């Protein structure tokens, strides 16, 4: 038979405190690793805020948008190149001696 579920969610204080300790140790470990490997964390890229009264605001915005488009196109081109490279590697038989 399946084990029945408890009627309430009360827990002893010793269990509660042990869970809190485990959570604290885990969070401390995560903070330590974050300090050790800062490049593992993703940095959110902010969109540059352009003041309304900036003299060449439109040019700056277009320049930023073009840079984003170029970056995305380069990313897609690199991905396609990798796919083609894998396809050619799969299609050519391996030479064994």
C-alpha cells in the first residue's frame, strides 16, 4: 500500500533548524563559487540610455541598433559555419589504416 500523506505540515524544531543550517551552508558555498569564478555569472547588458536633449541622439541610436544587428548576423553565420563543418565531417568517410 502507498504511504499516506501527513495530515499537517508541522515539523520538529530540530528538523527545522537542521534544514536552515543546510540552506545556509548551500548559499555560502554558492557565494564562494561565484567569487571564485566571476566569469561564470552572466552580466546583463544594459541598453545605453540616451538623454532626450543629446545633439546626435538619432545617429547614436541607429549606430547602436546596427551594431546589435551585425552581432546577431555574425552569430548566425558562425553557427551555420559550424553546422556545415559538422555535415562535411559526417559525409566524408574516415580513412583507417
